[in-house]
C-alpha cells in the first residue's frame, strides 16, 4: 500500500525524523487560512497529495510568499488534473493539498531504503545529488549512486551510517544528526514491513537534517501487524476493490472487457494470459478462493457486473476440495439472484466435472459451456465482441 506524503511524514515524525512545520491537509480553499496559521510564518509550500513523483515539474508543488498568493494557488490547484512522468499520460485529480512552512535549504541529498532481491535484505540507496530523478541519475551518472546493504536483524550500524555520511560529504557538524536520522529511517523501513521508503530530498538545514518529502510503500499482506497502517485508506484501490476486500475476495480491476472469476491465483493468472492470447483483454483479476460456495460466487458476480466495461464473463473453476457439482450448484443459485446482462462462459474441470456440467445444462440459464480453457477463452472473446 502506498502512503500519501502527509501520511508518511506523520509516521516518520512520530519516530523522530524532522519534517517541515505542517499546517495540515486541506480539501477546500476555505480551509487555507487556518492551515497557514498552523504552518507558521511565510513563505509556505502548497503540495498536491497524489501518488506520483515529479509533482514539482508538473505544477503540483508551489511556493507562496503571501496569504493572497497562497489563496490563488490553492484555488487553482484543488481539483486540477496533474500529469507527471510517473502517471504514464493519465491525469490524477488533486483533491487535497498539504500546507507546510518554508525551510531554508543548504544542501539536498537523496536517501531511500528498498528491498534487494539478490541479497533478500534491505539496501540503502543514497546520493549527494538530491532532488533529482534517481532513475535518470543512475543511468547518466552511476558513480553518484551509493549502496549500503543492511542486516534486517540489526538495522543500519553506526559505522555504516558514518561511512555513508562521509561518502555523501555531509559536513562534520551534521554527521551525528545525519547518522541518527538514517538509522531511524532504516528501522522504520524494517519495522513497518516497507517495500520502499524514499526521502527525496533529505535536506541539510541550518538546524540539522530534515525530510522535505517522503514516499512510503508497505506490504499490504503485513497490514495485520500494523494497526496504524491498516486504518489508513488505500488510495490506489477502486470502489470495487474495496468492496471485494471487505468480502475477503482477491480482486484487482484492469482495463479490459472480459470479467474473470477463477479459484486459485495461479489459475487466475493463467486464465488472464489465455484470454490475451485469444485476442481479448481481461477486465479483472478475481480469485474467489477454494471455498467457492453460493454466497461467494454471488458476491463475486455482483462485483464483476458492476464494472461497466465488462462485455462478457468467463468463469474458470477447478474442482478439487470443493467439487465441480457443488460449484455448479453455487453458480446456478447465484444466477437466479442476479440478472445476467452479458454473455457468460463457464469452464469446469476436476472432481465430479460431469455432474457439474449436467447441473449447468439443466438449469435453463443462458450460458456457454466449454471443456478446455483455450476453448473457453475463445468463446469469451467472441461473446465480448457481439
């Protein structure tokens, strides 16, 4: 799960990472005056709260020197469509602004912690050239990138933090504070089960070291260990994904027009690939799970059919612990509760498959049966084109 900047900063601040004075988050221009007072004296920074980097270049970060200027900027920014190099041409609607007090910057550094798949451990990636796109910097000046491996059992050790500070040419009077902040950031990465923690820039100020920005992504599968994260809104999830999560159904919305209902994540991925090979495009990933009973099938179908892009549905079920005849009975019962508005293709395989097919055939429901996945995918693609 990706956190917005203000959420990440709130968490890091409680752990002892210095951040700019905050006036809070506003969603209406009328809330600006109070936010400016909380942020302190001018100048102020207005920052669009969206899950994308490159906001400054795209107009999502603005500096205001007077309340009048801040009001004009807030009015223009709230509701604006923001396109950055990380949004792949798609606009993100700006619904909230973070209001912060201005900070005197002496130097900008880049600091992040990521998971290194080769070592299966966290790795600090840092550079003395902060504020830049790290991908571009790594490509054009790889010598400017510093990597430090971290033992997750002990975190960033004192000597490693000092070596990093010296490599980044941190002034002697800032080394102690830099090391403290670096160790806190690495510990936060480990404690919160993060997949990425990025501070760009991590700045040197007359008073010390400060996180001017913060991007944090956590492992959603570890949310049960972190109540403070579990209560946060998933800003990337759609309404259908939130509904599916509440029903304990694994669902991810996609851009295609063929709805998929499958039991098993591997089979679901294979089904999506087969649809693509057949010339179609899946509208979702949906793993209904091993217990595909009437209630779960009904909920899953309702979620799929709420997606207006769906022009056909493919149900691909392997009967193992839950036998095919039980699954077929669940599908029939579900379809008696739901008005089917698009063609439905059903493919069953596994235990009691013949009994399951018989149940579907005698149901009187207008559906298309298939024996093999390739056949089912071809029929679904053809049905979606009608």
